[in-house]
């Protein structure tokens, strides 16, 4: 179990309660289940890494328990109950400093739990009908929440009374009617204070808390269906959004235009994540497939069938190990070839004429190798 | 008639090349033999008039339409003759060899060539068995609820649609037809749930004929949207039997193999009561072939152990799944489990989803 879990580079939570690990290099999927008896109560709703080293995962289920899964051992090591199922399922899970966990339920109860006590250390009320809670990658105590008719709010956990930033709704439309507002997912843009949100009214907003403007700095629209998931690629300047019909698009954040569409999904997108260093996007959804697209050419690279509907996903930084190994092997082969050519040059001819001959030999050999390469390319 | 269109430039180039080759040959041979050139010219003429064409000549190069048509007909007849000869030869060989003959080749059909679908359900798979055992239909399959169907249409139905609804209500036991009255579906659904309905069936009408079907499983079940085509009402069916009786029919679900197919199959199965009354000898068939679902309603009678007679009763129609949405009908904010995307999914002829 430990070997299998160490190979996995993508982790997914499903509706049946099974934590799935997928190893892309080996093209295998593994199921990790806590109890021998499956039940719908264990439906996984939120996943996050417990630490920077990515050796432990936090799994949040519908019945209010948060379990810790160790990738080294390949088993669930800890479980604690963090809230009632009556309050609604988890809409966000984050780790604070390694020993504390932040959880947010749909009713708006944002709590910080420590390992020792059963009661939450801090408790916040982030409004009602919260759809998502995300932690800032830079400041671990900053958290953003948003939901249905509940605008984007950025909270500092050390001052739980008031939000640091509460977004205003858009201006009334041309009929002077109030615009409906439903934040589905958000992300902190690295390198600045800004946040991106996507709404169920097919809008994408960018907010800047450092400016006095509480309304969105940038408004963009995509499609006609609610946008359910959002991810920020490592390159910056763009955002990947997915909607309920399975359309995944890359939008440019400077003007709000669509850069391209990632094709292949047939069902609503539930989880989207970009790899921290490689230009890859992983997407999972209700059609029971995990798909990995390359961001530059927008082509499908991997597609894995996992038999249950998938709710959330986590990418490990050790993804694409198979690709790296192959690249390493190619480099080794090239080095060996160079060594062979170098060895051949040194073995031939005398000292005085060597230089002239060697240069001549080198050029001819280089030409030969170039010709061979060209021939290979043509073939 | 398949006329391959060769663009004009290529044609001329082709002409020139082909003319050059024989000319060169003839020139070379004339150098050797004066008589040879004359013979070659005659041969060329002969070649053009005979049905056997040399490989460098194609029928599309003749500019005269009638002559081209004649040549093409001859070409086709020649091809046919060759094919028949080949068949006869093979038959003779098979008869000559008798038992040692190689087995007959199976013809390729689209169903044979179907691309293997990785979502095909394995009957022993535990995870899928659990998934199906606890999904929205589990209440029906565990015997806890009985189906009760509400059939309605889009607003102001006309003619064929109303008759279709009435006939459907006779096929499905415990079905009630209600007039739509312009009511919103999202408001009808909570009222249906309160009155213990398990299914809401909405038949969409276009130009006085049914063309769409929305089937919504009620407590919080999936909603399927189908395209309906080829509807034949009772009086349009030839050699049909008398009107169906009140007995619950048996249900046959053919060829629902993939995970999506399983869900759709269960959707149809839950329309009918779990215990069919075999006394009534009525059977409803949902046959899936190439992603089209054919609905038929028959009455059968066993004449002896091996022979069955069937009479078709009831309406006949074809369905094609357009989308499957999780949750009750909410086309705007609902999450779709599967959506038909024609340009992506219909690109390959041998790939099917159900």
C-alpha cells in the first residue's frame, strides 16, 4: 500500500467515499478506502495537503470527519470530527502551520481546530450558503470565502470579527434591477494582493483589496452555464475555468478574452488544478474521468477512467515522473553518443597532423551526424 | 454513380505526362522500327474502344458526357462480373474442400468494429455495484417505492402529441396525463414530490408532433433529455393487436453496456412496476443500438415450446439521449453528468456512448 501511494501523483476524492490515487507514469489508479464497508456518508468533499512536503493529505467527508492520509504509509492515520453534518458539507479545508486545520461548512461556520482539543480554537461566521473557502498561498492566516448571495470576503484568522475585504455586488443593470450574485470558486493570484472569482452567472471577476474599489477590477464572461471550478496556471496572466456542461476554457486576465478551450469533458467540472511548475491542467468531474491537458497546446495528454463521480482533486508536485525519467534516459543516451564520437576522434592519427586532421575529421563527422539526423527526421 | 472529381490543373498535367510517355515510347520504337509506331497507334485506338482499360487511363478524362457515362457503366459491369466470378470461385473451392474449407469470413459491421469503451461495466466490479446500489434509484430497486408517472407536454399541445400521451399512459401502468397550462416545471416538481409521484415525463412538441422527451426521476433523481423521432401511433401500425390490457408489462433492456448506459437503463426500468404480470403477456422493449433507443410494445403468445407469435400494440418511437443532468430539472443551474457534444463525440463512426 505504501509503494502504491508513493507512486501516485494525482489524488482524487469520489462520491462513494474512496480516495483514489493515480500514477500517470505507470497509468494506474489505486483505491484507498478507510473502512471495508463503503457508505455514502463518507463522500469526500474536500482535499488538501497537510504540509509543504506533501506527505500527508487531509480528507473531509460529508459526515463531518476530517481524516489524515499518509502518502508514505498508504493508510489513513488519523480521523477527527470537525462539525455536524447538519451544518452542511465542507466547502473548504486548509492546513495552518502543520498542527491546526481550518474548515468551513456550507452554513458559514469557519473554524480553526487544533490537534489536542475537541472544540474549535477560533470560530467565524462567513454568512450563509458558502460555496467555497480558500487559503492564501502566501499568508497562511488569510482566508477567502464566497457563496450564493454571499459576496467574496477575505478574513484574517487573527482578527475574526470583521473581514479584511468584503466585495460589493456589481452595479444595478440597465433596468435598475439588482444583479444576482453567486460566487462558486475563488483563487488568490500569487505575486499580488488580487483575487479571482468565478460565479454561477458565467462571470469571472478580479478583485484588488489594495485599492479602495470594492467592486471587481475586471469583469469577464464565458459561456451560458454556471462556472463551477477555477485554477490559476503557474505562468500567470490567465485563468482556467470550467462550467457545468464540461466546457473548460483558458481566459486571459488582462482583457478577459478567451484564449482557448480544452476539449474532452462530457460532464460538469467539479475539480480543476494546475501543476505548480509544468504547464499542465488536471480536471475531474461528474463524467467519472480524470483528464490532464497540456496548457500550451491544449491537447489531452492523459485520460483515466475512475468508476465513481469525482468531487475534488489534488496534484502533487511530483507529477509526470514518468516523463522526467524518459527525458533523463534520452539525455543519458545522447551523452553516451557524444562519448563514442569523442573516443573515436582521439583514437585516430598522429600528433603533429592531428590538429588539422582532427578539425577536418570533426567537421566531416559533424556533417555526417547532421546528415544522419536530417535523414532520420525526413524518414 | 461515384465520379471522382479530379481538379482541372492536375488533369492537364496528367494528360501531358501520360501523353508524353507513350509518345516517347513510340518515338523510341519508331527509331527502331517504323512499322511499330503505326501498330502502337492502332493499339491505342483499340484500347480506348475495349472495356478493358490500361492502368494509366481513367474514365473521368473523357469530355463527352454520354460517352463518359457509357464507359463508366461498362467499367461498373466489368467490376461486377469480376466480383461474381470471384464469389463463384470461392464457392467452388469451399465445396471441393468440404470440411477442410477455411471458415467463412465475418463481414465487418459498425457494431463489430465498435471502439472498445473503457466505461463498459464489469458485472463483478464492487465499486460500481456499490455506486448503483446506493444511487437515486435504489429506493425503487429495493422495493420501497412504486412507480407513479406524471405525463405532460409542452404548452398548448396539438393533435399527435395529445394522442401520443394518451397511448403512453395506457402502456405505463399508473400513469396520469395532465394538461400543462403553461406552468413552470420547477414549480410542478415539488408538488409532484408531495403527491408521491416518482417520475415526471414531459413530451415536447414541435409543429404538431412530438420531438423531445424530458424524463425526471422525482425525489432528487437524474433528469434525462431525449430527442424523439419516428413516432408511430396505434392506428399507423400495421397488423397490430387489440388495445393493451391493464396488466403490468415485462421490460426488456437490450444492449445498455457502458456506465452511462446502465444509468439510462435503470431510468427506464424504474418506470414500470417491479413485478410484471405474466398473465397479461405484454412486453415493453427498449433496444439500444448505435446510441439510438428503440421503444416497442408487444403482446406475445407461445404456440409451443419453440415458436412464439408476437403482435405489436401500442406506440413505437425512437429516442436519442441528449443530456443527463444530476438532480431534478434545472437546465440553467443544474450540473450535467453527460452532455452530447456532436462535434467531439460524433466524429468517430465506431464510437458509442450508451
